[in-house]
């Protein structure tokens, strides 16, 4: 497993999910966490737009979502379990969205501690390592898992500014997985 951690003053480096706890790290990007075939993703993408939400124990939260290909259910369960272990929480919130328009295109920091975002299809999430929302943006590769530090991560930590790429009128569709800790959970 390799992942990429990015800090404000340093280029991305090979690292692990644990590096999100470094006060200078705003985002960790893992390009190898999800391996799905296009056919499995295309089945869901054809149903867009949609937004499915579930909350519960990480091992079973994916079963609370509508039926989908088993490989996607397994990937969600695996990521939710790994995310919950990292953040030491017993439950997680999961959102799976089929997006056909502009969703959350303003550059912002989430009001949470940590958010996992994985764009399974379509253009990936844009982000910047600084505090200026007008700074040039970088794009996360489709299929890569990104851990975005939010405003509530903890003292001495800085959030990662990001946005959904604007796709209105482009014909693009996105399939996006988001995993959060329980509301306002702070790691301990």
C-alpha cells in the first residue's frame, strides 16, 4: 500500500493513513485503496442522479444502502472499517452519490474532523494545500481515496480546502463515496 501525504510546505511524499495525525498534513491520498472494474461502477453511474446515505457499524453499514454490485458493497465495508479503526469510532456515516451537475463547487473546508472522499467514476475532487480558496487547485485521481482534514480535527491542525469539480453541461457523471465519523466526533 502506498499513499501520498501533502503538507503546505512540502510536496506529496509516500506515507500512510496514520500520517493524517501530523499537524502539518492536511490531506492523505491513497491511490491503491479501491480496485473496482468499470462494469461494476457503470451499473450505478447509469442510475445517476441519486444520493444514498447510511450510518452504523463500519462492517455492516454498506448493507444499509440500496442493493449494488457486491464488489462495491465490499469496498465500502472495507474502507468504512479501515476509516473507523483510524479514527477510533464505533460507527460511521456513509454517502454514495451519483452526480450529474455541479455539487459543492465552492472551495471550502468541511465542518468535521476527517472526511474520506473517493471518486469512483468521473473527475476527482479538487484541492489546495494552502488557506487561499482562490489558489490553483490540484485534482485527485479517479479511484484514489483521500482523507481530508476538516475544521474540527483538533488544535494545531489545519483543514484541507477542496471542492467538487464543476461538471454542469459537460455530460460528465461522477460516482462519489464519502465516509465520515459520527457527527462532531473528535479523535482521541
